[in-house]
C-alpha cells in the first residue's frame, strides 16, 4: 500500500480542463479519489469532469480571484465532505521576448496567474489540508532553477512557487500534512506547442539553446508523476526525472551555465532578433 492511499480521498486540481491538469485529475480518479476539476471555462471544465467519470465536479473559476477559489473549496466540501489534496497546476506562459520588449501588462499577468494564482489556491485549501492531514502539490517548473532568459516572468513566478512549496512542507509537518513541488521540463501541451512552435520568440529560443533542453514529455507521464508523488508524499517530483540531478547540482552548475549563456553567440543573436521583431524591425527572412 502506498504511504498515502488516495482511495476515498477528495482532490481538487486547477487548470484541469486539459493538459497536465486533466491527466492529473484522471490519474487521481483512477486511484479512487473523488476529483474536482477547476478551470477558467465553466463549460469546458464540466465536460472534462464528465470525461474523467463519476465522483467528479467541474467548476469554472479564475485562479487570480481569491474569492472564487474560497467558494470552490466550500463547494467541494459541501459536495464531497472535505478536501484532502489540492493541486495548484493552472498556469500560462508569455510569448518569448526580452524583459525590455515584453508588454508590462503581459509580464504582470503571467506572475498573477502562475504565482499569485498558486497562492490563492493554497490559501483557500490550507484549513482543510491541515485538518485532514492532507497534501498540497504546487506545480513549478525547471524554469525555477534554470536561466529564464526571454521568459523572465514565467521563471520568476516558478521560482516563487518553489520557495512557497518548500516553506509549506515545513509548516505543514507538525499537522501531519505535507506539500510537494513538481518540476516539469517541456511537456507536450497546447501551451508549449503555442509558445515554442507557433510563436516567433519561442522559435528563436529553440535556435539558441541545445536540442536536449527542449525535449518533450507526454502529459500522461506528467500526470502519473504527480499522482505517484502524492502517494509517496514526495517533497519533489521531476519529469523527466533526469532534471533532478541538475537541480541537485544547481549551486555549482548554474553559475557556469549562466556564464556560458552570456557569451553564447547563438543566444545573443536570438535576443537581438527577438528585440528587432518586437520592434517591427526584422525583415521577413529574420536577418538583421
């Protein structure tokens, strides 16, 4: 039997209408949990809940609205009798751009969703999680510890999520509850496909960094990793798993990688091209 048996538990997953969130909800449901799916589009979220199966509820809510998340937790408790597992997965990514050329409202929006949205979910769920010796899962990213050039609001938010998750694990321990931080590389979601394959800035990113850095994993693997992390009450979850080694060695490796990145001609060229494209200065061939 796993350290934490999900059979009969109640879980809430944000960003659950598609992608990692949907697959996570499905995996938890397969393990016997009743699952509440929460996402921005009410109809799409209800349809997603129906696809997961019975013992589900779909709620439309914006994670940047703290009142909406408090209401979602209250509805969860009213429907299923409590809340044992809360997974803060909802997130967005900006178009690839330098901090100088990114519209300030876009920078702010990413932080509002990816960091403050996680905090709103945590705040709403904490009373139930503490009382029921449950678990929080905060979905960060390897962007929490790798260089976030040309994706600075995303990296900033995910580093904050990591710090929050580590703090919560210590704070919840006296209550028999716990928190997990999930670190994902590039997962084959619509958000990643849009940001890397269809956005010119994302294409420049792929040109600038090594191919292995952008190797993608399926959403099935990501959802399974979260479910197994909950079952083992793991402090950290990595997918692909090899990222755990870079994380463990980040204090040594990051300064070396940062220095190399600063001097890399491909990165410099990508930055110049992105800046010119954002300013409408690049020609159709993408040459300066």
